[in-house]
């Protein structure tokens, strides 16, 4: 009984001390959070490295889906290695503190793969990026073997091994200045609002958008048709020649879609493919000859021109069909515009040829008056 009575006061004292301990721990935690707020979010020593590799002249990045999360941007380890080793003077000028922290005070510039790995591991340790691996939807192919890693994967997942490897992929968690992001967000919101207000746009704006759309689609499909014809002609003679090879690459940005201008590779085909190419050449030659005998270039030009005008008129008719009948009748037709333009031209010719307007009679009258007075 005595031990039981002695333990009760101890438990009551511990119970009285428990709230005090909780308050003290909470105060310490609150103090640590306050210190974290005062500190910068990104390490100022290595932040210049991220700004450099993500700048205009930095690494090439792509977007991918991180499993269970949103879209992310990432870069390849081999591109990081190439950039670090090929730009030593730029690193020394803008990132000297980071080089000293990663490589030591005795090493000035990165020269080996080990130096590149040290810099990459410092970026990973400071949460500027993290290592990820390719995670396809179906890990194995139809034959049962694992799918090979893509050059630029579209699905990534974080890996447990966070050691920097020049052959890996690294998701960027660094967020630079948000001013450009806010500006782009404002443009997107304005674009969405303008698209939603399309029914109340003035007619000239609707027709202008329709014309621009038709011109853009005509240029796009025209480029696709031309590049396919050129590729077929070179494929027949044994070459792979593509004009704008990245124009349909979904992983390329807008500017990267137009680079390079062309690609040229010599094919290494077997005897069967050579036979197929020779047969294609014969069929193409016969088809071109038959088309040339029955159709001229003027006919093709007239067909394309008339079709283009019909498409433009069809769109304008669709847009004007939603107008009330009174406003639709008030719109001038193409014939009215041509007639008005012709009348304006005749009026301009009349003003130039009319002697009353040109002033020739006045000069003659003055001359007559001078002669008569003399």
C-alpha cells in the first residue's frame, strides 16, 4: 500500500508539470518557425547557380507529369554536366561562392565529373531540385521486357536515391521571381475573358479573327504538305530529309519547334526496302506524267484560289447569320465594295483630268488678259 501512496503524488506532480512542458515546447517551436520566416527561402550561395542554368543561355528544360502531382519542369544530368564544364569563366564570374562551398577553397573551377556531381548534390541538398526516374504507364512492353527510357520522359517519379548522377533526370523545385508568372497569369485570364466575350465582339473583329485563323491554318498545313512531298522525294533516292523536323514535337517549346531548319540522314536499307523505293519512284513518275497531260498549273492555281475564297466567304456568312436582319442588310456586299472602289477611282481620275481642277484655264485666261491690255 505504501508504494501505491507514494506513486500517486508523483503522478499528480507530473500531471501538473505536463501543461508547462507543452507550453515551453510550443514556445520553442514557435520561435523556430519565426526564425525560419526571417531566413531566405533559397540558399543565397547556390541560388546564382540555379539562375544561371535556368536563364536564357542555360539548360534546356522540358515539362513532364510527376506521378500524383502536377506538371513539373526538369533537366537532364548530362546537359547539366555539359553546361558546367563548358562555361567555367561564366561560373567563376557569377557563382564563385557556390564553387568554393562545393569544391573547397583550393579548387577554382570544375574540371571533372566528380566536381559536377558535387555541385549537383549541393543543389539537391538545398532543395533546388530532386532526382527522378522515368515511370511509364505500362512498365513492360508487349514482349515482356521493360520499356527503354525515353530521351525526354513524359512521366517522372521521385526516387529514393538522391545522389547526383549525370545520366539522371532532375525536377526543378526552385521558384525564381514571380513577376513574370503573375504577368503571364494576367495574360491568360485576359485571353479567357476575351474568348468568352466573343459573341459581343464587333463584326470587324470577328471577321479579322476568322481571316487570321484561315491564314494560320493554311500556312501550317501548307508547310506539312510541302515537307511531306520533299521527304518522299528524298526517301525514294535513299535519304531522310525533313524540313523543320521538330515542328510537331510536343516536348519542344515554340522557338525550339523551328530549330533546326532541316535534318539530313542517309538511310541504311536492305534489299527489300531498295526494291520498294525503286517501285515508288516508278509509280511517282507515271503519276506525275498523267497529271501533267490532263491538268495544267493554271488549273491547279485557279482551283486553290477559288477554294480559298469559298472558305473565307463561308466563314463570313456564318458570322453575319447571327446578326439581326436590319444590321445584316446594312452590311455592304463584296460587289458593293468593288463598285464603290471603282467609283472612287473614276472620281479621282476626273479631278486630275478636269481643267477646272488642274488650273490650266486660269493660266490661259491670265495670258489672254495680259496680251489684250498690251
